[in-house]
């Protein structure tokens, strides 16, 4: 007899992917969905997109480690079931169609061959209905907790493991790079980020780490001239180049608000100088710090007040 998995405490004993039919639909889908969310993949042998979608569905469902099941229904072999479900309002006029069942009811539906990232989002939303989440989300939270505690080696191990399991997981890869930076392995972090495909490089988490590295490099060069920048500004408060370089140096020593204030002052004095260089530098700070960072939020409010006064 099949073991049912609780989404909040999964201990999978069987493969969560199975073929279904109209005889066992109530047991395999409706009844099973009272314990764990169930995806039903309606497909056909003649359906080209099905050949793309089904393997991706299987991959993501298995990665959920028992928190969700997948039942595959061949519509040509189960026409009576398809007719019944269509009468109930399920759109099965075309395939592939994937219906999500939870607590005996249809919770959501999508049609067409979605990319893996969208399937993950679909399943993550479904799991939230039962108070659960994907194992990767739990691992990311655990790794972030270790990182925040200063255990960068422990966090790195989790991020690295998750990155191997899910090579397209941008959050895990960005976390791995941040750990390498914290462990003074900047070159290794750069090489790892450089090896990613263009889609991953464009992800906000990855872009943020790359911005951190670029700012760290610029900051090291600027630190040695910190006194010189201050002297230049004392002699000429409108030396915008010196003010921007001063901000970069301040940021490299983790004086974030002082760095932001320097750029805000440059913007206040001459927003348009050098193609709005001060504003662009401030936006780069936001990208590196993260938009939810307290310094980012405070400086963004100040920037808005300057730009829209």
C-alpha cells in the first residue's frame, strides 16, 4: 500500500511520480490530495509539448522530496475521465494541461510547456496552501541563517550542495559566491560567476554579488587616496569626481550611509554632472547592498526627495 506523505514532515517511501487512470483517479488524486498536493499531468502520445513538459515536471516533483505528487493521465486511454472532468469545468480541450489538486479540490491549472523556473513557482505556490515549502527553500533559509551568524564555511557547504543539485538555482549560486567573498576567496567567486550562463548572470541575486565584487575592487584602489579626496573637497566642494571616489572608498570600509550621503550631496549640487555619474554610482550601491538593506531604503527615500522635489 502506498505511503502518504505529509507536506510539513515528508518521509518519502515511494516514487512521487506515477501513471494514473480513470479507475484509480479518486484514490490516487482526490483522496491522496487530502494529505499532500497532487499534480495531474494530462498528456497524449501525439503531443509534442508534452514530451518537453513531462520530464521537467517529474524532475521538479522528485526534487520536492515527497511534498507533492505527480499523476500522469494519458487522455486517449482515459476518455471517460476526461469527459467527466471537462463537464466539471476543467479545460482539457488541449494538452498538456496540468491540474493541481489539494484537499480534494482543483486548486490551480496551467496549460502548455512552461519552463522549469515557472513550474517551480507553480509548485511553491501550491505547497504554501498546506503550509509547506520546497526543500530548497528550507536549505536556503538554513544557509542564510548560518551566514548571518558568521558561519560562512557551514553556509558555503549548504549552498554548494544545493548548487550541485539545482545548477539553475540563482539564489544558491549567489549565496555560494557571497560565502567565498566572506572567506577571502574573491578570485574563486569571480571565476564561478563568470562561468554562469547569460540568463543566470542577469538574475538580480547574481548581479548583486557581481556589483559587490566590482565595488570591492574599486574601493581598494580608492582607500589609499581617502585623505586626498577629502583635501580636494575641502578646497573645492564642487569637485564631484573626488566626492564620488570618496563615496566608493567609504563603502569599501562598510560606511554605507556615509557613502550614500556623499553621493546624495553630489546629486544635490549637480545631478547632471558626467552623465549623472553620482546617481548611477548610488544605484550600483543599492544593487550591491540589496534593495531591502536599511541603508538602501533610507538612501532611496532621500534620492526620491531630491529627484522629485
